[in-house]
C-alpha cells in the first residue's frame, strides 16, 4: 500500500510467533528450566532467527 502509516497485522503476528519459536529453541538448549525473566525476554537473536526462516 502507498500509505506510510499502513501496517499489516498478519505480518506482525507472524514475526512475533517466529520470534517466540526462536526463543523456545534458544531456551531449550540451556539444559535447565528457564527463569520467569528468561521466558519473558526476547533478544535480538530471536528477531534475526525469525527473519531468516
């Protein structure tokens, strides 16, 4: 779309879901139960992993 304020909620949701999947994989390799803080934190690597899919 030509409107600079246009956003696509579906794309945003898909990106967020991809980041959550990357986070889950990252936390899985810890070999322990993640803390509540770790479960709530998304890091730049999660974004990078989600955009590489």
